[in-house]
C-alpha cells in the first residue's frame, strides 16, 4: 500500500461541519439552476477557485452564495446526501454536522 491508500483506509472523524459549507461546485450550480437563482460565479471552475480561501470573508462569500440556493426540502436533502456519500468514500465514520437555521430563516426559508 502507498501512503494515499493507507490514509484512505483509515477511519476518520469530521468535527463541526456546517452542511452549507460542504457544497461541491457542480451541485451548487445544479440546485441554483433548479431554483432559478443566480450565483456570483461564472462556472464550476470559478467556484472551485473561490474555495481557495484567503481569509474568513472569502470563505463566508462562497458559504452564503451556496446557502442562498437552498430553498426547498429537496435542496437540503440533496446537499446532505452528497456530503454523506463523500463521507462514505473517504471512510468518515463520525461527523458532527451543524445546520444554521438563521441563515435560511432570515431569507424566509
């Protein structure tokens, strides 16, 4: 086994994970399109580049852009399912998922 395989095989824990911060760019665009919401990124690659955080504000910018596309129960389900599937692939055996209702209730969701 090489080091990458060893790390992949190790059980992992993710602590204090805000579900809205787990958006993959493709899913963010898919849900934005489904809900007819414009996001401040031209394409999936631009979202990927935005995930290269420089400071708290650069993280919050993409966090709130992603959270802003979540409107319906299906959206939250799709986001959570995608995250949990990644957990399975990465051998995450424990996760502490946080949900920020105020992020959504402030928008009427």
